C-alpha cells in the first residue's frame, strides 16, 4: 500500500464547507417536508400491507404455507422482487434489525409498488371491498400521486410544498378508500392529521394555528366544524363564526339532528361593549346592533323549535329545549367554540381579543380534546372548557 502523503502546510478549509443561516434554514425546510411525507407514506404502506394480508392470506396460505403464500401470490412476474425482499429479510435477521417478531414476515418487506401489484393482479378478491372498477382506478391514481413523494423521500431529495400538499391529500383519500369510506368517530368534522397524533400532546392540545379567521375558514369551513355535533358551547362578543356562517334554517336543522346549543353573548347593553367599540374605532351602538342581530336570529330559531314542539308547525319537536341563550357583562377575553367538548375527541376554536383587531383578524387556535389519552394531565382544551363553564354560571338567560 502506498504511503499517505500529507501536505507540507495546513490547508485552509473551503468556505463552502461552512453552512450559514440560509443553508441551515433550507436544510430544516427539507427535513420538515420529507418528514411529513415519510409519515404519511409509512402509514399508507402499513395499511396496504394489512389489507393485502387480510384478503390474500386466506386464499394462498392453506395451500402454500406461511412462508410460501407471498411468493405464490406474486406469481412468476414478481418472483425477482420477492427474492430481493427475502434477501433483505435474511440480512435483517442476521444483524438483529427485526425488533418486533411480527415484522419477521415476507409481506413486511414488500415495497409500495409490489403491494400495489398484488392488489391490481388479484382485483376480483378486493373488488367487493374497494368498490368495483371505479375503486380500482381511484386507487391506482392515488398511488401514482404518492410515487413521486416516495421516490424523493427514499433518495433524500428536495420535496416542494406543492408536492407535499398533494401527497398528504392523496394519502388521506387512499386511507379513506381502504377503510371503505367509513367515517370514524372524531374524523367527522376535521380529519385527524397523522402528525397531530404523533406530536399533538407536545403542544398542549393545539393541532392548528391560523393567523386569522379567514385562514381558518378556508381550511375548516364552519359547516365541517359544526355539522354532526352533539353539543356546541360557544362564548364571545357576537359569535359571528356561527351567526354569519349558519342561517336560521341550518341552526334549526342542527338542533333537530340532536345538537344541544349553549350560546353565551356579551350583553349588548353593557359598558364592556362601549369600551370595545372605542378600542376598534367603531361608532356608538355599532357593535351592540351586531350582537342584537345575532341574538335575534338564534331567538327566532328557538321560537320555531318551541312552536314545533307544541304542534304549531310541521315537525316532531325533537329540537325543543336544545337551544339556550345567555348574556354576560364581564370584560370579554376570548371567543371559544367547543364542539362536543365533553367527548374524548372534541374540538375547540379559540380566539383571543386584541386591542386593535376585530375578531375576524385575531389569531385562531384549533384544539383537540385528549382527556382519554392524557389521564390526569390537563391541556388548553380544559382551560377554555372551564372558562366557559364559569362564565355560563355567572350569566343571565335571554327570554
């Protein structure tokens, strides 16, 4: 071996070897995007693996055994890929990489394209579950959409924001398709982001932050937030997110469908309203009229439900007594909408009141109730639920 020749004098390092602020920022951006995409791709691969095993294992395993059924299912065209998967598994066994005994299965080592090939090749077995030829076309299109992100993440290349967004949407749709379109509890108003499940507890229930209400309603329209709710507790000055997004007819339908509404407005005749008008530069009585308009809308809904309960209009009266209206006189501190606040997977939309910003312009926190997972530990959801309960007790009913 030739000796290593060292330089006679020290060589100054190339300045390009040092990363500046912009380089670190770019690297973190790449990691953030690739990390989100990886989590979604991992979840999709696990779900595809589970579905494939559940459908094809009973068909092939009785004949070919626990080790041979994957080889038989792949057929001659996929034999080379299966051999590579088996070789990777053997290496993992020797080096102790299989930390979970359940992972010592050849199906675990198949790639996303191989799982796709299994489903397409055996489509008659999957068709009753995934919805005929339309389901097959949609599944293939969604997997095509995911393939770009899979290629980029596997090779640690840069992922654009646009591709990441399409990847997340395709992954969510594909997971819904594999679950036969079923809408599970807690996903009816807003989908559970897979990263929310992983890091949600770290941020005290906060699953989303929006700079203003316009941004919130673009990502989470009011109908998606409120529809299907069993209980809605709301407190604020005028409750415009509800009053301006839902017509009286839709509010009545919400009550008829079983939702109990407890709505807490700032008293339009209180001195706190006049102070708020001065803060926002509004004319005297302008904010009071807005509050009164929203209260009147809810009162008309309540009266309609009461008439139906007493046979004064068509209807079965199921919504009677489900709409309560109260007002408070204290200084308003926040707007809070608690949707199914006492259920394990409830949602809350919270906005603080800023001195010079209207409610539409204030930052928004989206919270998820995690009592069932957290045990005795409390997060922000509990703080605002207790705030509502205390304010409700000190308020006065509106006749």
